[in-house]
């Protein structure tokens, strides 16, 4: 997300904490920041992922270089992000990955 916006700064701290949480050890985390000086690389990464800068914050889930778009999570719902990370870290079948995450309450 954009580091200049206070909610995004909070999300950066949460994301950094989640990335070191032993519960998510099987997962690799990566972040793209579009705040501050940019040589164009961050916007290129977003463009290649078909993400508009106004859609941030956005969490994407990849496996073997392929994004599982049904797993995308837009916004700052930390509880939902943790729920999705826990499901993925526990190991999912290909069918479960393809189905996408169930929305809470379904």
C-alpha cells in the first residue's frame, strides 16, 4: 500500500508481523510499495498483476508464479487476511485453491 497514508502504515506493520509469524512459516511474503520515490518498477509490477493503484491495499496469493485471483483481498480486513493465510499455510488441495476462499458467514 501507500506508505504515506496512516491506514497503510498500520497495514505495513501488521503485514511485517504476519510475515515472521511461525504459523505462516510455509508461506513466502512479498510487498510492493508505491509510496515515496519510485523508479517505475512498483507501478510496473502492479500493471503486470492487473492491479490499479487505486485498488490498494490489495493482497494477492500466488503459487508457482501463478496468481489465484479468487483469493485476492482488497482493503484492510486483517482478520480476513489472517483467516486466508491460515488456510493456505495449512495446505490446500488444488480443488480448494481453485474454489477460492469461502467468505465468512457463507
